[in-house]
């Protein structure tokens, strides 16, 4: 087997094992409860007939391992189960909400990069000057701001005081593109600001490493100005660490999106999940969490594959 | 500059600890009892930051909120370190399949962020301070395991460990005598940074209604309540958010300051 194929196979193996482990963990937490699950879901005043029916429906009469296998087997076939309260398939409930969360995460990530890359470059180039210190200080402050507080502050400033943008709600893109955009600006900006602050220090350290490299020194010596030299020669090298960090930060952005959805009353996956928790709709909770974890793991696997594209050394198996 | 960071961190953390300690014996007003006649008073005297939608003094609530933020931080960070550090040292010392198993397990836990884990626990067991602490603690185990493992690998490659092993010191004794003392500073830095994360996660959970239930005042639930008044009284949302931000800033600065203090070389790269 070539080095490349072996690397890909090993990474895919890790992805599968982690996914399997996560599914066991998720199932165990929500299903291995002490006491009667049907009683928990229906409440204490439920009739014995209703309890028996629900137990049969959930397969509670079967042993736990079998129930787990049935759940996982269904998901592999694209069946995440039926939401108990609404009666709809879990996947069908998630689909329209996925778009909201997906847009939010996408724009949040892009915005964070647009903030962090220039700011991180300044912090690296001017690291011994007041500009670098100012960027670091701002990043520290940004990292300390809880994302929902940032959202509330933006609402009270931009939506309530200035009346520039709507304070909450959502319009699908297909219905009204302008309304869709105006409803997403503040939530995406909230996520971008907080995540951007977290990213700045990673961008900074990635570029600081480049500053010590011989190729940068050579570029400077033959007359390149610092910023162009860093962009022309440093960006591809910094991209390695950046892509890693973006992958690792994805789960943080996703959690941020779940919280931000609540600030702006957006009908996304987070709202679906929290409603399901309040209603004790356990299959819906399991399915949504599993889907979110799958998304995070899949993106991180893609990140690892992207090293092979960014860094030719990884393809030949030579150590870096 | 480095000194400034460390001292600012220490000052902010000390401020939070002191506030929480004072709140145990004294608060300006009752932090829980609803006073219908004094709703939404503006900042002034005797209510320095005014009162909230229940007519309760905001300063008093903020002071009591510091207690819960520290409690959740201490418990969850201790839990994470108590499980993660031994596992990390074990993985680093044993290597081979033990290392592989520990790291894969840590990948599994790492795949589920603290807030999602807390949502799962809340769905199963109902939301409480305990589920929040357990979720944050368990979710941050991998961070400690990785830091401890990386430190252990470094120590294991050193000459003094080679000498100890060749003179017949048992692995357990090596771990206690040589590895742990060298890993401890790294763990300390990690603890401080994780503490900041724990405060943020706890605040987010309280805000979502998945943390400590009312009437216990927490900064997150105060923000949740304050959001209803964003049109009429936006100042309400300022104070609890500021409290969270200052506490998080304190622990982050403390962690960074400690890191620079322990290893000045690290400042240039990280």
C-alpha cells in the first residue's frame, strides 16, 4: 500500500471508531437511565395502557444492547427514528432547521477568518510594537465575552437603538433573500466577533513561526516588504495550522450557533434540540446530537485529508 | 508586559474569589426575596446598580452569582484533572496499545462539546448544577489527558528518567517522583484556562435554562432575565455580562501569565 493510501485508511479508521464510541456514549446517557423511561416521558399520571404501548414502541422490553443496535442500524439506513411528540421522522424535523444552523456556522466561520487573519498578521508583524500589543489585548477581551452577551449587546445597540436590523426571527432564503440576509447579519456577526477573537492568537503564532523561517528572511533580503513577503510565502505555511484550528474550532462554533439561535429566536437545530429536551423527546435529542457530532467529526476528518493537499511532504511520508 | 498580564489575572481572580467569600456573610440586600414595589430601579443609592425585574438588588445578586461560578469551575476542573492527568501520564509512560486506547477514548469524549454533553444529561436526568458540572468536567478531561501525555513524553525522553529506569525504579515510582512534578506546571496552566472555559460554559447553560434552576442567582440566568428588558432597560444586560467577562478574562490572563512565567521561551511561539 502506498503511503498516501495508508494515511487515508488510518484516518478513516479513526473517524469510524470515534463515531462509534460517540454513538455509544450518546445512547448510554439518554437510555441507560435508572427507572422507567416510559414513565419519565409520559409523566406520573399516565395510564398503564399508554405506558405499555410506549414501552413496546420504544422497544423497552428488549435488552439495552439490542436497542442500541436497532438505533444505530436505523441511522445507518437513514432512519433516525420518530419524534414522539410530533409524530414526524427525526430527520424530516431536522432538515429545514439544518439550513438555518448551517448558514449561521458558515457565515460565522467566514467572518471570524476575515477578522482574525488580518488582525493576526498585524499582531505577528508588529509583535514588539504597540499595535501588536493592542491586537493581543483586544483578542483577550473578545475571548472573555460570552457569545450570548455579545448578541444581546448587538441587539440593544444595532436593532433597538439604531433600528438598522431586525432583532430576531428568520426568513428562508427562497422566500425573501433580502429579509433572509437582514435576519442573519447580527447573529453571524455575533459569532464572528467572538470566534474571530479566539482565532487571532492561532493566526498570530502561525505567522510568527513563518517570521523565523529562512525563506522569509531570504524574501526580505532580496527586497520584499514584510507584509507581501508574509502573504506570498507565509500564507500557505500558516494555512496548515489554520486549517487544523478551524477544524478544532468547529465544535465551538456549532455550540456558539446553538446559543446564538436562542438570542435571536432563530428556528435552527439548537432550538429544535432545546425544545426536544424540554419535552423529553429523547429520540429527537439523540438524533440531533448524533447528527451534530457526525458533522464535527466528518469535518475534522476532511481537515486531516486537506493536509495531504496543502503539504506535499505529507504525501510522501517524509517527516516534517 | 508579561508581568502586567500575570498580575492583572491574579487581581481579577482574587476579586471574584473575594466577592464570593464576602457574599457568604454579607450582601447589601436579600439576593433572592422578590420586592414587587422596587422593580427595575435605575442605578443609584442604595441600589448601586439598580434592581432587576423582580425588584431584587443587582449588586447582591452579582455577588452571590460569583459563588456559583467558582463552585462550578472548581468542581469541574478538579474532576477533569483528577481523571485526565493520570490517564495522560499512563498513556505517555506505557505507550503502545495503552496509549492508542486512551487517546481514542479521549477523541470520543472530545467529539462531544461540554454544552452538548450538558444538553444530553439534562434530557436524561433533568437540568441542575450537578449535570452542568459533570458535563463540563467530563468534556474537558481530554484536554488534561493530552497536556499530561505530551509532558510525560518529554520527561520520559530525558536522561534522569533513563537513569531512574535503568537503576530499577518501578513505573509507578517514576510517575510519582519524576513525571508528575514535571507535568504539574503544564497542568496548572491548563487548569486556569479550563476554568475560564468552565465559567463560559456554565453561563451559557444557565442562559439556555439548562444550568442551576431559579431562584439561585447565576450570572447566566441574570442575563436570560435581562434579555426581556432589552427594549426598555438595556442596562440590565450590562452588569451580569461584565461580571462573566471579567472573571473569564482573569482566569485566561492568569493561565497565559503562568505559562510565560514558567517557560519564557513559549511566549514567542504561542
